C-alpha cells in the first residue's frame, strides 16, 4: 500500500439540494449526517495507510475556496477542473498525476457525496480491493447488495468468483427500468454499482489510450506540466477541448479483466433531500428537524434550518422545508427529485443570484 | 363637523400574523392589501373635514417608533399607552383629551386593523353617523350586514328605525355559538358589530362616570396633565392602576339611547393570515403570492415573502407560508387561528427574540 492513492471526485453541482446547495456550495460540502460534511466524511474513510499526502480531490474551480475551508490537504492535491467534462477526463487526469508521482501506484476513485457506514469496514474492503488490483492488474469496482429494485443506479452482473468476495464482472448494466430492476433483484447475481473503482494507474491509462485515444493524447500533452506552476493555466487551455464522456461508457464497458468486490458496508448515494431523513433522527411524530425548528401538530416532515433564525411548522405533514439565509424551499415529500426542475426554472428566469 | 375627532385604536399585538407581526410591529403596521399598511389605510378613510389635526391614534409604547415611521400626525395626537388595559380606558382617555381640546366634539373611534372599501362610502356613512350623534347626543355604532353565520363577531339586535339607515339598538349580543349565529343570520334583524362607535365626548364620559366610576375618577385626575410635558409620565403612573375592561361590557351594554347605522361598505376585520387571500389577487392556480415567490405544481397556497430573498414552493397545496428576515412559518390553511398557539409556545420556550 506504500505508494497507493485515493482520488475523491467532488465536482457535482448538487442542484437537488437547493437551496442549501449552490453552485459554489454543492451537496458534497454540506452535512447530511450530523457533524461532518459529505466531503469531510469521505476523507475520513480514506485508509490511514494512504493519508493526506496521497489523497487527491478533484473539484471545479468555483468550489475550490469553499472546499479548502473544509479539508486539510496539500495544495498540490486539490485539483480544480476549469469546467466539468464528466468522469473520464477527471479520472484520466488524476491517473496521470499519480503516475508521475508514483508510477506503480494503485488508485481508488470515489465520489465525495456518498454516505457509507461503518468507516472501518469500508477502509478494510477498499484495501482488500487495492491489494487485489495490484496483484491482478485488474479493474475492480465495489458492488453493493441491492435492498430494493432501484432504478437510479447502474448494476453489475457478476460472473465467477475470482477470490474471496471478489467476482469476475460479466457486464455493467445501465440504470434499468423498473421491471428489469426487479428481475435483477430477484436474480441475486446483480449488485448496485457504487461508482467506486480501484485499478493500477498504468492499467487505466492503457485502457484510456485504447478506448479514448484523443483524451489520452491530451493527457500526454499535459504530462510535463504536472506539479509545475504552469499546471492550472495549462488545464484551462486543455480542458475545454476535451470530450464529455463518462469512465463507464468511455472505458469500463469495453475493458476486460474486470472484477467486483461484494461489499458489506451500508451505502447511500444521497441523491435527494429525502436523504436527510435517512441519516438523522426523527422525533416522536416522524419529523426530521435540523437546526432551530418548532413544530406543532406536524408529522413526517423534513425541516432543515441550519442557519440563524427560526422555522415554524403548524398543522402540516409530508413536507420538506429547507430554510437558508436568502431562500426557502417548501416541497411535498416525494417531489424531491423535481427540485432540479425548480433550479432549472430559476436559471431560466435569470435568478442566478440564488444558484 | 368643524371640531369633531377621529380616534384610531392601534394597540393590538397581532400574534395571529406571526412571523410578519411582532410585538413591535403588530398587524396594523403591516400591509394586507397591496400598497398601504392597515393603519395607513385607516388614516386614509378618515373624512377630509376632520384631517390630521383632529385625528388621534392610541397605540402602545413599544409600537410608537414603528407607527411614527408610517403616519404623519402631530406628536400630540399619538398617544402611547404604557400597557394595554382593554378598550374602556383607551376610549375614556381619548374622550378626555378631545373634551379638553374641543368640549362639544363628537368623536368616532375605530380599530386600525380593518379592511374597508370603498373609502368614500365609509367616510360618507361615518359623517352621517357623526351628524346624527351630534343631533341626538346618542351612542351610534356602525353595523355590518352579515354575509355568513360568523361566530367571531359580536352582533347588534336592531330595533325600530330612528332615521334613514339608522335604527335603535335593542341589544348588543356577544360572539354567538354557531346555532345562534345561524338564527341571527336567518332573522335578518341582526348586524355584525364593527366596533366602530360614534358619540359626543361629553356623552361617553357621562356614561363612563355612571358605569365605571373608578375609571372616571382616574381620568379626572389626568385632566390637568393633558397636553403638557407631564402627560407621558403621568400616564405611566395612572395606567397600571386601571381595571382591564372593554367599552362594550363596561359601558355600552348598560347604556340607553343607542343607535346603529346600517352600513353598505365592505368590511373585514382581518382576523388571520387567511385575509391575505381575500385582499390580494390569485394566480391561475389559486395561489396568493406576495413578494418574490416561485411556485411549481402548487395550488391554493398563500405565500408571503415581502422581504429580501426568495421563497420557492414545489408540489404543495393549501399551505400558508410566510417568510421574513429571521423566521419562516409553514402552516396548513384552515389552521391559521392556531398561529397564536405557536406564538404562545415560543413565549413559553423563552424565544422572545422572535416575538
């Protein structure tokens, strides 16, 4: 493990958590569980053997300041994308940086906005996957045992057992429709794709060279600027020229020698405001109250008022209410996926001051 | 009309409009209709012949500053009660002040928190009542034709016609239970008591002397301090010693020579937040939106955001949402009467900073 790396992707715009999340303060910089923000909790899950010197966060330029206020990493380990180009360029860039610093490293890449418990189990299973990736030179993904026929996640079709809890991957399946999701759940041979990947940097860069040759050339072009003063300005030149493509579509679906580790930790991708109820306590009426909230004759509400001032609920049920300094959202529970439509409307109406 | 007076009682605490209303900013200092606040609209209804020199507002000490920012009256015409003692002391004091300035005056007394339309009809009918009070030396009240079997108002049982739209009063009836209210409505001989009274100052002071002799003595005691530098400090001495009693119970129920003018204006006592819907326009989904409000898939809501910042509603119906600088209320429509319970709870919990 001596020279392995963790990469945390923290560039999401987090529209679904509006008004708490903003362009400059996305979901991963908010607290969903008590105490830590999502990115802080993600950092805490990085195995101790890796440590901050070999942990890299990739974010976008507009969020660097808010991120640096929350995390304690060397400046050279906080990479600011000038603009988002999906996961393949992001991961390719991280792999290139790591390769330059530690050519034989295995890297793990994960999102900054997941809730995972317990930390120790995650760290142990991640180390197991990194060890296997080093020995096999394989592409390893962490699979989650499905608890429902979710249509919001990709699935992994498992093949034969490779070793212990690690299986071959037969196929990555895109987010399914409900009937197919139910089939996957009943079959038992499918896991949710957590989006947490582990591989030797040399291996993933080879795969990028094979399947995304233009991206590979651009990364080669950046190579001599890595860890120099020129790096940020070179990123600003190169990034806008890159094709938007995900690592799943661009690389993983076409690769072989793929594996999946069946994990045992609890995993939640915190897709919407409903997550606040999953990760905080409820009062005797089923209300999730964060911050200064007074509720009378009120049940099954999520009320988030983690700012100065007061939020009062009277005779209501099944609502999500979020109060921030300059904005309030009142939504019906079950409509939380539509918060992004509201944000789109604000964008359309030229209300950028609230985005 | 040359030396007649109007008295506006503006001392209510307006708990039912929380969080827009506060101890220092009660309902009468808020706008319910577009543009004017309730007290400003009340002032605008005072007949021109009376004018600001003979218009007196009685408020309480904690509201004087906010009131003076809204109205343009001589300082001597804004009277600050050190504490509330119900309407008999308030009206007695006003009568005493007016008597000193203009012994033969007729005074009209009205609340600052009613919505009345049209202004011209009100002014005309008020002048008619003042003229009749001067000629008859009677106690005249303005009656409102009931539009429903309301249980929130007192009723006036009409007697024989005295002159034009003015009848004798057989009895003042307290707020009835529903069956009695329905009986009143069906009978046709009962009007709502608007709480707007007109009488010669000499007459009401005589009635107070007869029915509330202790109050009368206290007012006599204040007489020589009226319109002097000593007045405010003397009020602070005398007011706490006065008995809390309403003009209705303390005087009017026992008096004779009482009349009621059947008015034709539209009258609303703005008892709760529901009034915002009655006095503002609705959008195509039945939403009443004041200030910066964005609503998606939302119907039949009252959303009041007349402050900086934004209020967004998503997929909700039948809610009342009020956003102010430091507080938000989300209540079910139909529960607006319970807002006072919420305020009581805040008081109980020691949350004075929000009251």
